[in-house]
C-alpha cells in the first residue's frame, strides 16, 4: 500500500505553469482602471487566495467585481495559449495512478478554467476530479472546501496528502485534517513554506515523487 492513498494537487504553481496567462490578463485589465500594468513578480505575490482576493492587491473594493469579470473574460480568450505542465507533473500523475493512488486537483483557479487546462495538458485521465473556485461556495483554505472534495471522492482525511506551492495550500490541508507538501516552483520560497508549517518542502515535483516512492 502507498503511504498516501489520496493526493490532492494544487494547479497553478504546482502542476501547471500558468503565470504567463495570469500576468497577461492583469496587464490587459488593470490599465482600464487607471492602474499601471503590474510586473510578473507583483502578480506572483498576489495570487493564491482566489482571483477576487488577488485583485484586491491592485484595486479598491468598488472595482473588484468588474475587474474580475474583465479578467475572466480575457483569460477565456487566451487560456490555453501559454499553459504548460510543470516539470515532473505528468510523470508524477502517471506513477501515482499506476500505484493505485486517488488523484484530484484542488485549486482556487476557477473550476471551468481548471478543467480546460487539465484536459489540454493531458492530465484529466489521471484525475478523479478537478475542484476549483465557483464549483462550491468556498475557496481554500476554508475547511468546507476540503471536506467537500474528500466527500466527493469518497475518501478520508487519513491517508490524504495535499501538494501545493503556497501557505494557502498548507492552511487548506491542515484545516481539512491532512498534511501538505509544497514545491518552490510557484509563489513562495522554501523559508516561507516552512514557516507556514508545510510538512515537506521540495524544489520540484521530481523531488515529491522521489519522496513518495521512498515512503
């Protein structure tokens, strides 16, 4: 039996490199509200807690709803142009599925966008589900979102591991009653992830896979 029977995997920054897409949409939208186009690093620092929360790093509350609407509309037009699988992502999914592990995406990316990206990158055949923003009333790290995903998959918190790239992922896992391993390919440094109490921190998904195999 594998050490973990279920893996819940974040998308952006973990399984998927979508930062070019995300940044392009901010560059398109923010100047429409009189705000300079942000740098890629400014966008990286903002993302992780859902689009509405990220947009609050740049705009006052009265503009959030309209800015999010325009961001989503622009993203719809470019969603698949720049998205790529993170190094080691498909190898990890293939190996863990072959080992009998239940795999699912657990993300604050909009669910409709997440499912399109997973299909485009060939990840869907390995995933029992893709759960994202707007699929439920909740976002990571709300415990209800984790509970919903576990129930939908028919699995228990015991034997589940979250793999992510941010303190939001760590908190979501801990709120759901399971551990979190993080990679530094996304939005946060190893030091920040350790400070957030991630149970494991790795340079990339190859390191995660090696640790899973080692048990």
